[in-house]
C-alpha cells in the first residue's frame, strides 16, 4: 500500500520526535509532502513500481525557508528523488545491451569546444573505433582534447585516480536537452561573446526548474535542466575484476599527446569499462533549486577504519602497508601533466611501491535516512546490476550557498571527490561558479558555463 508521507511525518513527530519538536520549537521544522510516497516518477502506476519516468520535482514542501532548521526525516523525499532519477536515467534495469538514457545526452565539449571535439571524433574514427562505442577522454580535472578549453569540473583538485590494476579512472559529463536549449537557444551563453552581451544587458542565469502542473497528483509539467557526471574504470577479468557486478560498456579511450609518455595521441579501442560513480545535478521547484544526488559502486572502497574483510575493492589494497588513504598521485620527473603509458597498465609510473594504485577509503558515513532509502530502493531492483550501486547522499540548495548546518552538511563521492571528502560540499563549491565573461556573474551553480570562449 502507499504511505501518505505527510501523515507519516506528523505521526512520527508526535510519537517519536515529540521531545525534539518541543525542545527545538524555535530551531527545528518538520517538513510536509504533497503526494503519496512512490517508487516511480509516475505515481499513476501501481504502488511500489519502479519505472523509466524521470521525476519532475521533489515531493516536498517546507514550512519555512532554512535548510538548517529541518529535522532528519525531511531528507527522505530528496533521497527518494535521487533514486527515482538514478533508476530512470539507467532504464531499462535488466537489458543492458544499449546505452542508458543519460549517455545519449549532449557532451558539453560539443558546445563549448566544437573544433577540438570534432578533431577528436575524426581521429577516433580514423583509428578504426567500432561504431556506437562510448568515447572517453577525460582523466581528471582538465580536458585532454588538444586545442580544447580547460574544463575544471570532475576530480576537483586536478589529480587523477588510479585503480587496483594501475589504470587511470576516466570521466564524462552529459547535459540534458533542457540544459542545452537554455544555454544555446534561450539565454545564449555558449560563447564568450554571447555571455558578454548577456551580462551587459543585466541578465542573470536562471536554469529551468522542473515542476508538476498538478503538484498534488504529480502529473504534467516539465523536467528541469540536468548535468550528469560519471566515473568509469577499465575492467580486466584476468586480474580478478568481475564485470557482472558493474554496468559495463565497450569504449574507445582517447588520450591526447600532452598526456602520454610518447607525446603522441593514444587511442585504446574496444576497452571494457565499468561504471563506478554517477553524480546528478538537477534543477527543481519544490526542491528550491539544485538537487544533487550522488551514487557510487559498493566495490569502490571500504569505509575509513573498517576492515576490508578479504573483499576485493577497485581502489583499495589491504596488502599495501605504505599506502596512505586518499592521497593523490604526483607527477614524476618534474612533469606538469600526468602521462599515460602507451600500453597497459597505463598508470604504472605512479604506482605506490611500484605496484599499488590510489588507496581510497570512504570518509563520510551514510546518513541513516539515506541508508534506509538505499535498502528500500535496492530491494526493488531484483537481481539487476544496479543493486551494486548506492546513494552516497543528496544535497539541495534551498537558496543557501553557505555551509549548511542541516543534513547532509557534506557530500563527497569516493571516486569524484576522492581527495577532499572531509570538506566536499556541492553547494559551497558550485556557489562560486561564474560565467566566463565575468567573475562576478553567477552561473547558477554550473561550472560548465565558465568554459565558453
């Protein structure tokens, strides 16, 4: 049966959180919701269903503004919203023969670095890459497209991440049609010249927010602008990797000459890659702006201080007694760039003791509400590969750009913010995003707009 969350929250406040509500009458606020709890973005489907429908908005209404005034139970609608997005973006759950919906979204380099992107595409095609394969070319913070514009948005510190097989982790970013239409056609922010005109006219960036036409029934309306950031690692079954535990794709990997030991482009064809992290940023109305769910694979790394228990992790090796956790690799021989070897293992020259990759531990604990959401949603996914992924947490803006005192105050993905997990927060970091045309013009929490040139 469906659960009326509004009634549930009031009931919990009365029976379980009564003392908290009374003791914090001037400090804490209980939240309310409009729609019955649903495991699907389409509440007209049978109760308990998961489906391909992307949710337009968070099922949430707040009594008063102020992220820091909420009780813990108010996190639940945001975590449910995150899971609804994750499931819909990766639909269908069992047939993995085709790219996921989010993989068909636009690559921002095709907008901001058209020439460099076209050059890379031609070189990959000329190298005989199989048609329809994923192309991966980002190894960390900066774009590796020769002639391209720097793109600082993944591993925020600029260092790469090296897996247990001594290969670099690869990243990609995708933007949905709503985002593209706003930037290219509506606001016209795709070039530096356009942004200069935008600023001169006194405009402010305001990405479209998702909403329902009928907010009570959860029907109609439109989706909001969305950015998706993914992390992948090269899988090698001969070294103990288990592809059946990952969402996998065949990919062509393109590394520009500035990031290879030979100084020439490296093109790796038909690599088997597995998804290890997925970070979603989506604009909402009832969610008060940007909502940031972040997911990672359960085999990435153990929690800090926990015993690995003999489990094989992608980014942790219990045999390495000299490995300090969450310490980035450093360039060698005075080089400015990290460089790929021309044959696997591609990051061998940065190995600890000559044989270990980055030693990652998960620093931030999963909040109890998020853990509950993980249990509920994973139970709905049957025997699909998606049961091996977990929601790290969901942050949301609520018009606050300072470090929030509410829940969760921090959010760091082990493979996307590896080296800053103790301080990582989507809200504070992205609040500094500005247009390329002006360091004083807010980019509405999107660093991508800073790539225009």
